[in-house]
């Protein structure tokens, strides 16, 4: 059988950035329970709703070799139920009480949330305490969620044009760090895992000393603290977690590869190494993203899509991660444009940012875009360094 496929070129480079510092005017309180649970509270009485969220400090980078995909798998498994919640009833309870819920997993963390009417605040806390204390982790749930994850992989990665770039990019950008595998992981690893593997993972990472409970919305703080004490203070502290300490070596030079995939138009993906998300330079990547590819007024769109008509799409976005991530630029070539030509135009726009200051008009526009975006989260940004330096090794 012969399947015609188009080319995707992948280049992995190293980039540094200047600092953009985020300042926040959110009024909040934070404290720790004796079992290590970190609590963050933010009152907002503008609407009668509350957001109950729990972040577990576990992602795909914490997985053992041969057991990839566990963190993402647990995102699904944790909706199976608990000792006090029947199988499959978790979501129904939230929805029948006027709420919504979801979860997501990255390389660094797993995040769960419920948005509920404020009079259902206690319900949200009880549900999350059940997930943390005694979720149902058994072979029946494992088998059910295996099929769900397989279907998700087929829909979001295998059958989506260009989406194989994620694994292709990260597996080339990292050779030693577990960022080399993405959160979806390996279905072969999940199929090979035993029930005991899943129970051990739950016991290790789903513990109060590895979690942050954040509550925002319409609540009375004294009442809320009573609920938190009631539902979370008696959950036993978990074991001390040994974190990954692997340091990815610097690139010896650009890595370039060609991947064949079932797509209609060839595309190019560029990955630049960026600093850890906790460093100030990480904020510069957000400024750079807005400057280069946020809307039709961005540099990429005006120069490459609109003026030169070399691409149907050019975008940039940061995978900002705990141990240092990738700033990814992608371009889908227009008919009649080859990838080297498209690459040259992308590099030209990046060189302009590297070598020239942003003029006042464009600076104000980009800053306003960022501040408008951040205002929805009550976190205005302040740009403190106008230069951006890219280093190719």
C-alpha cells in the first residue's frame, strides 16, 4: 500500500528572552494546613458563583520509564468516583447542581475545577476531598478509561492534521529530560500497567502535601475556612516525593529533520528553548507571542500572510514549562511557496525583533492587547525590558 504524504520540516533552536514582569492586583489570602495542603482564597462578590480548583504537582515529567501517560490517564480516572460517590456519578452531581467541571494535564501538573453556584460551595469542597482522600482506583475504572484515552489520542493527535508535530518536536528537543515524551504518553505503556501501578501513582501524587486548593468567587471567608478544615485537614499527609533532577544539556547546534505526515500543505515548525516559567524571561515570551502572531495586526500575519502571501497561517506560542520549555513558531505554506522560502521570511521577522527596538505605537498596541487579556484575570502586565535576544548554539 502506498500513501502519499507531505513534508513537515522541524528545526529545534535555542533562544533566550528579555524580562517582562507580571504584577498582580488580586487580593488573596494563602496559607497551609498541617498536612501540607496549600490554600489560596480570593473573594469576588460580583456574581453568585464560586470556582473550586485543585492543582496536583504531577505531570508527564514525573512518570517512570515504561509507564508514560499516567498523569493524563489519572485526569480521566479521577472522575470514576470514590468510596462515597458511585461510579460515573461525579460529573452528574456537579451538573445537576447547576455547575460545570473539567480537568487538564501538562508536563508539570494536573488541574481539576468545578464552577458552581455559590450556595453549592460546600459540595465542591466535598467532591474534591473525596478525589484526594479515597478515589476509586480499580481495574474496572482502568479498563473503562483506557478506551476513553485511546479515543482521545485518535481524535486529537492521530487524526488531526499537523498534530503529530508535538511529539516530533519534543522528542527532538529533549534527549534526556522526560519532556521528551508528551502527556498523552504511550498506549502500550498504559496497556502494560497493572492495577498496582495505578494505585501506587495515586498514593504518591494525590496527597495534600502535593496539592494547591484555590477558591475564588462569592463566599464568606470564615465559613469557607470552616469547610476547608472540615473536609481537608484530616486527610493524611503523603510521602515525600523525589523529584526529577535531570538537566537537559545545551544543544550543540540546530537540529533539523523532515517528517512525513498525511496533510495537504507542507508546514514548518521551529522550537526555541526558553527559560523556566518561574523566571522573568518567561513573561517576555508572552510579549513576543502577541507581537508576532496575535491577530491580523501582528507582524507574522501582515508580512508573511497578507503582504507576501507565502503562508495560509503563521503562529507563535510558548510551551512555558517548569524546567524550561519551547517557544514554537509554525507556518503552513501557501500553494507555490516552498519551505525554505517560508523559513527565510519567518527568520527575517524574528531578526527584526532581535535587532531593532519596538516603536512606541506598536509597543503600546501590543501592551494594550496583553493588558486587555490579563484584565480578565485581574493581572495587568508591566514590560520592563524592551530588548529581546535570541542565541543560536
